[in-house]
C-alpha cells in the first residue's frame, strides 16, 4: 500500500526547524504602535525628568550642591531604573505582551559586537571633531547676528548647569567612588536608556513606519531627552547609530555595549583630564581651523569605511541565510 505524499510546506517547516530557523512571531499591539511610542517618550520625559527631579528635591531639598554626593549618585541610578527601565518593561508587557521580542533580548554574535565597537570608536572621534567645528562657527555667527547671540547666552547658562550637576557626580575621592561613578554614568544609563529607547520606543516606531525611520525618530527624541543644546546633533547621531545597531543585530545587548563604551570612555577621560572633558562649548582659535577640517574629513572617510564593512557583513549573512533556507 502506497504511503500518503508528504506535504511540501510541512517538509519545509520541518527542515527549517531542524536548522533552528523558526517562523517569525508577529507582534499584535493593543494600541497604535505610534501612540505606544509616544507613550514611551512621554514616560521617559515625565517620569524621569519631572518625577525624578521632584523626588530629588523632596529628598535633598533645593541645596543640591551641598547634598551627600554618594546619596545623589544612588538616587540617580534608582531614578533611571524606576522611571526609565521599569516603564519600558511594563509598557512592553501591557501593550505587546511579548517583552522578549519588543526589547530584543537576543544574544548577538561576537563578530557583530566587534564591528559595531569599531564603529562607535570612529564615530565618537568624528563627533568630537564636529563639536569643535560647530562651536567655532557658532561663536563666529553670534558676533554678527543678534538672535544667535541671545540664543548662545541661554545655551551657555543651560550648559553650565549641566556641567555643574555632572561635575559633582563625576568627582571620585576613592577607588570605590570611582567604581560607583562608572555605574552611575556608564552602566545604568546604558541598560535603562537602551531598553526604553532602542527597545520599546524604537520597536514601536518600526512597526508604524520602517526600521530606519523608527531608529531616526527615536534618535531625535533621544538627543532632546538629554537637554544638552551644544551636543544635540552629536547625541542624535549617537542615538541613530545605536538604533542602526539594534535593528541590524536584532539584539538590545549591542546598543547597550556601545552606549556603555561611549560613556565609559568619557568617564575615564574625565578622570584623566578633569572638567575640561565636560565642556561642550569650547572654541578653538582660527589658526587650528584648517587642521580640524582635515581631521574631520579623514575621520568621516574612516567611519564611512566602517559602515561599508557593516553593510557588507550583513549582506553576506543574509545571502548565507537564504542559501540555508533553500536547502
């Protein structure tokens, strides 16, 4: 007696299962992904910046400069966990149910981490050079345009407040305090902000638009979230690169590592060079302008090369995946 013919689709699904290629589970949000993304942005801004600020005032009063600095550091860490990380996880569960897929809890390949780390190193150097050029031209334009002069005055005051608040948090008096500073400035923000921005918020906007637009919109709000006028373009660029890494690797751990690396290097430079590393509005003399432009051009070429390597890596990876699926 002849056997019944095997269904081709069943056979293909079985082959994919044997190769650990499972069909992608679709997310079914309980509200519009766009509204879900806005909810995350609102949560990050209101919960952390407003509620967190109010909580700090309640605990320490208005004389923040004379408050116990280690208590402030711990409060900063607690604020990020309570008002950024926790809402991201809660929103993901309530709106999408599949927290793992929304946040991108997936272990990346070592090669993926490596190529994106090379990229963040070259991008950081490029953006630092950009800030130098940006500040030179801002200073130049404010001499001739009245409204720019007023804007710069307001930005300088805001920047001074940021430097003061960060300066007190970054000055360690012992090795133990130095480790605590690294946790406050590098470890905690990398985890909490990336889970919220590159996890929950970006995934929401990706579902509404596409991967690149989702990363771009998230990056713009990421830059605004930090309330740092001189570093807005640089922070947005970093956020876009983190978002690019998130959707290429489909792993939250890669942008977390990149974010940590960027902040960790900044902390170490602060330990070595002091508060000069914090200043975002330093202006170079005109004699250094041409050299800075050359450095910017070379660093830009280097970063484009790194991006090309990343695109080639994933093109090759996709080709191999298609070949396996066709087996």
